[in-house]
C-alpha cells in the first residue's frame, strides 16, 4: 500500500530547439485502492507526466514534488523507483531485441523483489499469469516486444504488472490500438490485479471506452500541461458527449 502525491509539478523536455515546458503545475494524490483516470487531448502532456514520474532522463523536473508515502521519488534512480513500487506501462512499449521475454521478466522481478525468484515457483507464476492474459506460452522465448502486434505489447505490459506487483501502476493509453477482445482481456487483467492488491492506479487515456471496463473512482481532465477539471466517473460521460473542445477550443473527440 502506498500513496502517490504529485505537488505543483513542472516538467520540461529538452528538444533540438531548446528546453520546452510541458507540465505546468500538476497536483494529484492517489491513495491505495483508488483508480484515477487522466483524460485529455493528444499533446496535452499525459505521457510526459508518466515519464517524469518513472524517471525518464529526457524529462526534466524543474520544480514541484513527487512523493511515495512521503519519500521523494525524484531523488531515486529508475531502479529505486521500481523497487519502491512504481510501475509504468508505456504508451509505446520499447522493443528489446535479443532479450527473451522470460529473461526480461525474471530480471525485472529480481530487481523489484531484491532477490531472484525461486525458479520452480517462478515458472509456475509466469505460466499462470500468461494463461490469464491469453498469451501463447511460446511468447516466453521471443524477444521482448520485437514484432509484437499492438495488442500483444499491451498484454505483455499487463503481464509485467501482475508479476511485478507494484503499489502504484501508471497505465499510459493501455487501450490504444486494442480490438474489443484484447481490450476485455487487458482490462480483466488490470481488474484482477486491483481486486487482489490495494494498488493505486493512474489510468491515462484519450478515449472513454476503457472506462466502461476499468471503473475509475476519479476522472481528471488534462489540458495544456495541467489538470483543468476533476470529478467522479460521471465526468467521463460528459467528455464522451462533449469532447475536449471546452478546454482546448479545438474539436477533438473523447469517445
Ligand atoms: P500526450 O501524451 O498527452 O499526447 P505528450 O506528453 O506525449 O502528450 O506530449 C506533450 C507535448 O510535449 C507535445 O507537444 C509533444 O510534442 C512534446 N514532447 C513530449 N515528449 C517530447 C520529446 N521527447 N521531444 C520533444 N517534444 C516532446
Ligand atoms: Mg499522445
Ligand atoms: Mg501520450
């Protein structure tokens, strides 16, 4: 169990044209067991928020705080963040040629748990988790994400979630590119994990579709690098019918 607190977070990205401020004061607290949907138009800075929390070197925190149970996350290395219980499922999962999925998962589990999982129980654990997510056992020996379809990559992200057992899970557009069946399988995986663990979830999404599978406790509208409105699940319905035009001045659908 852990509480994530984001306080007045400002983040810049280093581009070829220089430093550009993307996040302009984000405030958000996620308590154990809560699911917060972050909804916003493309380019509003949602992925930047997830990368900054995860510690991606390209994203520079210029001011503000990120605390996990009061501990300063921004002082931690990427590994330390994972060990502290932070998990990020990326919008665009990276391919790792030459590293098999089973090796990758075992290395990640070892890093997070602080010791290598016992081989026999581990193999059973992985098999069970793969079967829960309808992942073909043959995938265990394939290179991480190499040649995976969009849906296969997302299933692999949720497989990591269920094996690494984080306290805070940030899911960045886990719904994008999924057909109806894959969306159901992936959502069920997240819901199973939620049911068994007092996890805090940050569910980043452009579309409301996934919210009918994974019920949020809170919905936040993200625009221009900050949260511009917060509410309960009903806010997603408003966004579905009205889009983000009210916040951006531009027509863009949220359904
Ligand atoms: P979202 O996830 O809401 O679509 P992003 O966080 O991906 O938004 O992007 C927010 C803004 O920051 C965009 O204008 C994007 O072009 C810019 N940006 C994000 N990452 C980078 C980067 N690595 N290099 C240059 N610009 C970036
Ligand atoms: Mg985007
Ligand atoms: Mg994004």
